């Protein structure tokens, strides 16, 4: 009896010691896939889908691609394995592509200089074919129609081929969409189309607005895709079908897959176009007020006088010694007054110099708040144009910035028109298949004024500007692509859309725990 | 004897860690079994802690009580918005040594050594709340020489100074931002300070209006543990943000506690007792850490004063066996929005029980059992600052659920 009592006591104590505090509801008690099936998730798109950031693809950045982050959340509601193109070659986490000019290493902040720089080192990423279809079929640089072009991953087709797709195309005739469909998606995201307009924008509008040209084979790399072509291609990608240009295409939703399509953000919500002010020319920037006086006396004054004589005096105003002055730019939409200026300057400068001045300033004007200065132009301002002698050897001050440095309003209009047309097509095609739409244009638009996330943190579309705002910045150092934190915000926005549209409930990511910029002590 | 005692203390101290929260109410096996009542009870030398005034009424000339508990504390954390789960399991060993000696009929002297404050919480390194705490280990031992004087059978008073000695070890990440990390591990700082000493006192009086009823009052003073020139050691710093190790100063208050209560001898064998504790936690406004390199970390705590309501009973079955049981309700000093995972403690209900087996009139063995029940709670800590940006961190919170279980054993010797 006594022994039994002791035995029971010991048992009871052991039970209490191991007694685990239990929640009324397990953490995942309410997670559900809803009407969606995430067992085979495939992402198609461009660099934004691939996980491109800081100007390149690199190993640790790719790990935070929005589809990879999404797949981790899908895993809580039945999501399957999610694979991405291999970057195991990137042993030093540098990015870039070995041996191809223009594919440099990733951008970092050099702590010693506080400036963004390409990280030192040589890329170890090669074009060795992996010949594998992955769940993440985001191909950096791809435009809408590229997803349907056979041979886009065939190295024999350079420069028409895409080095990123060359790395993993399953064959020399494979298409991006065709490879994606071999994964038999039950769920997809499709965020394609940004490059159809963005490559025109990021090159300052040097390309051609191909609206009205229905043959994408004739487009240059920096042209704007015709909206009708875009809509046709987009419909093929989502719905499948047959077209004269691309033959029979199996679309993403054709086998009953559900998914999310994403719209194309406006350039005005991307720091690449909003960081550099139009009027950075201050007295301090040109070396003192005396230099402003000299510039007015020697260049701006005579130039304004001559232009006024031809009824175009508003193109140039005298510089202020106390306020920021606008950049000097070339606007190819202006009437070319080269001949008139040459004639006006000949008596003072001589025929040869006058002709040069005339050609340089024939379409020159000062920038306004309506012009967008590209982020890359910040490294051009004040430098010498090739072969141009003093005093005209300062871009933006004594020599007009060129077409590739600035988006003037007419170029912005072409971009906005195309973006709006594409987004209308995306939404209408999605509606016809009852697909969810992640309106990235609207979401990134909110960022301009600051987006308050569920955890109370405020995020903005600003470019990195120091430690005090670092935790708000969502864009990487290329100014176009999100950083890891930004991709987490994007994944959250897509989860919101999925939860609402497909009656799913899955957890969010906490963007505060994702890196923003990358800093190195020295470079 | 004295040498042996100090050796014993150090042996125990080296392994002493405590459960969640930092007031640990385990100051005697007999009284713990009675819901940790005792301000108006004269049972054993344990009264040196509960109310020094009671020592003068102990019947035997010499009384010794030595005891210890194994304290198993578990805290679980989850957040279904982000699918977070975390846990902290800790084992602590609060102990106590009490001795009293009747110098004359009216004067009793004694010594009390006990561990009323402590905290040990250990989350996984770099868990989601790492910017608040990775782990903390706070220890304090109180040494209290005590006297007690009785004025007849109706009134007594007593008290003594307290020498508190303690240590703290605290580790947390500098930021939740992965920018401050090296090779995937968050930059962290360890604050370590040992050999902190401070003085306080414990006083009380007891009033026995009838032979069956006792009333008691006890006041234990606030003690501020002042860590000075402790070690601040940094780890996993990125190359661009190397911080030399430095020192730190910080004050941690151990709050004052007022207790009043009564006991009533219902029959010769049956005693009931009620205690009320009021703990002056509002002294803990913030944890302000000043580093030797000139930086400062201010962590608002904003604790509020709390009440604890205790009920206990004792039944002397025969010469050999005495049975005890009790219950208490313990408020939490932590206010909404200040619920930090460093002391993840909400209000709790304690269920206690125990018995004494008296081997002979001089020597007895005490057993006690404590189970602390906590309801699950949704709460957050909303007042941390990110050192990178100097702006507020996002709130950190979720659902917490804790449980504490503690069996204890003690011996008494008296003649």
C-alpha cells in the first residue's frame, strides 16, 4: 500500500515535470490552402521573379527571390518542393557572369568611402548548361515575347539569346514557358512585361516606341513593345493557344492551374528615376559663386540672348548663386536651332567654334521638375564628354546631358501609355480566367508616400541614403530591383492577394528580418 | 560549522538558476506547501524569512531548516501571423538555510540565507526576439542575520540587515536587422557582472490577540543591485562595425515587499492561514545600461506594483505526519506592451502541497510541491529601438504560455 502510494507519487511527479505548456490553438491551426493547390508552384517572369538585385544575380540574393520566399509560406499549406537555377558556382557570392562585358559583380556600399560600388573580385558564374527546368523560371532581361521564343537559351544565338536562360534551358530549342510547363504547375505567378517598357526607360529613351509595329522580331533591345503584341503574347502565356508567330503554346492556366498575375510598376515609383534631382547645380557644386557669375557671363548669358532672338529664350535661364540650378540637357523634341545659333555666334567665336556651339546647343534646354534624371546619370554630371574641350567639358553644366541620361516628358508619356495599356491587358486576361491580380503598380505607388506594413514598420521607395533610413529602404543598390527586404514585402503583398482571392490563409514574412543593403568594410 | 555553511552556499550558488520572472517565491518547504503563507505562522526556522518576529515564539532552543527545490520552468512562444515558434526550458535550484537560537526567554537570534530573486531564460540564439534577449541568468543570494524579541505571549518584533550578493549574465543581439551580423549570426553583446553586493533589511512584528489567532506584518526593503564595471563583450560583429569590448554599469532593483496576514488554529491539529503581499515593482521603470564607450541603452520596463493573495492550511495527522496544502494568485508586474521575452511572466495561480515526516522529535523531512499555472497570453514588447537607424523597432509579440513545476525537499533539526 505504502509502496504503491510512493510509486504513484513518483509517476505523478514525472508527469508534471514533462508537462508541456500547450496552446489552445497550434501556430498553424488556421492555415489553409483554401481553393488553391500549391503542390507544384511555378514562377515565370523576368529579373524581378529570378531574385535579381544589386545589379546582378548572386547566390545569397537569389535565396530571397520572392517566389522562393512565397514557396516557404506555401509549404505551410501543402506546397511542394521549389527549385531555382543553380548558383552553386557563385562560391564567393559576387554575382556577375564570368567573361561577359556588362555583367559585373553585385553592388555594395563600401564603408570606407560610403559609396555604392561593384564588389571587388571576379565572377565565377559561367554559362555551363544545367539543362534543367526549375520551379523558378524567372529570366533576367526577358520581355513578354521572349518567354515564347525557341532558342532564347541557345548560346549560338547570341546576342539574341539570353545568358541567364542559356544556363538552364533544357535544349537549344526550348522556350522559357515550355520549360516551365514541364513542371506541371498547379499554381503559378506570372510577373512578365516590365522589360517591355523598362529597358526603354532605364536607357533614357534612346530606343524606339514600337507601338504600331506588330513584329517583335524587328524590335531593338531598348524598344517599347507594341501593346497589341503584348496583349497577344500575354494571353498565350496565360491561356495558351496558337499564333502565327509562336505556333501552338500551352499556357500556364490551361491545365486548370490557379495563379497570380502581377502588373507592371510605373517608373515614377522606382528610385532609379527619382533619386537624382533635376537641379543639383549649386554654387558650391561648381566651385563657388564666382564660377556662377563666370558661367552666366560666358555661356548662359550669351546663349539666352541668342535664343531669345529666335523666340526660344525660355529654354535657358541665368544661373542663381543662391539656389539649385537645373541641369543642362538635350531635348530631341525641340526645334533644332543649330543653324541659327551658329550664325549668331560666328561674329564672336569664329565660324568653326560657332558651328560646334550651334550643334551642341541647338536642342539644349535646362531641365525641369518634369524631367527624370537616371540614377546612372549621377556619375556623369560634371564629367567631360568624350573629346570636348574646356569650357564645354562638364556634362549637365556646360554641355547638355544627352538622350540616354534623361527621360523627358514625351518619353515618359510613351512609357506611361505603354504601361497602362499592358496593365489593362493583364487585368482583363486575368479576369477572363478568374485569376488573382497583384497590382504591383498600385503597391509600389503607395511606397512613394510610405507603406506601413502590418508590423508597424514604414517602408519607402527611396534609394539608400544612410543608416538613419536604412530600415525603410526596399530597393537594392541598382535602384530598379528590390532588395531582399523588398522582395519579402512583395511576397507579403502576393500572399494578401492569394489569401483574399483563393480563400487561403498562410503566414506572412516579417520584412524587418531581411537584409536591406550590403556593406563591406573596404572594397 | 561556519566554514561548512559557507562552502555549502557556494556549492549551491554555482548551480543556482531560477525560473521565468524574477521574484521566486520558494523560501521554505513547509511554508511553500501552505501556499507560501507564513507572516503569521510559527512553524519552524523558516519564519526568519517570512516574519523575523515569529522566531521568538519557536519552542525549541535551536531550530535549523535547510531546503531546496528543483524548479522546472517552461515557456512557449508562437506567432501565427509569421509562423514563429520558440521555447525556453530552464531548471533552477532555489535554496534556503535558516537557523535560530534562543538566547534568552525573550530574545532569539538567527541567520537566514535564501534566494528570493532570480531569472533564467534561454531562447535559441538568434531567435526572432533575439534583439530583446537571447538568454539571461540573474542570481541573488540574501544573507540575513536576524534577531527577534517577544513581549509576553501577545507581541513580538524582529528584523535584521540583508546582505544581498548577486550576478547577472545577459545576452542579446544588437539589432534585428541582418545588416549587423557576421556569417549569418546576429551581432550580439553579453553583459556579465558578478560579485554585486548591496544592503537591505527585513523587519516584522507579530500580534497574538488570542491563543488561536496570530496576526503578522512584514516589510522587506528594496535593494538596488548596482552592477559596476561589468564586462560587455561583443560577438559576431561585421567587418565594417567592429566594436571593442567595453564595460557597463546598470542598476537592477529588487523591489520592496510588504506582507500582512493571519493564521487561525481551528483545532489542535488544523491551522489555516492567509497572506497578502504587496510588491513595489514600480521602482523598475527601465533597464538603463551605460556602456564604457559612452553609449547607452535604455529599455523601458514600466513595471507596476502587484498584489499576491495566499491561502494555506496545515493538518497535523499524528506524531509522524503533517500534511499541508495551499493556493495563491500572483499578479504580474508586466504591463501591456511591455511584455518582454526576458521575463515572460503573466499572472499565475499557484497550487501547492506537501508533508513533513518526523523521524523523531528532533529530526524531520519536509516535502513540497508547487505547480504554477499560467493562462496563455497575447502580448508584445513595443518599446525597443534599433541602433542602426535610431528609430523604433517593430513591436515584438505573440502568444506566450508558461508553466512552472517545482518539487522540493528539506530537513529540520531542532532541540
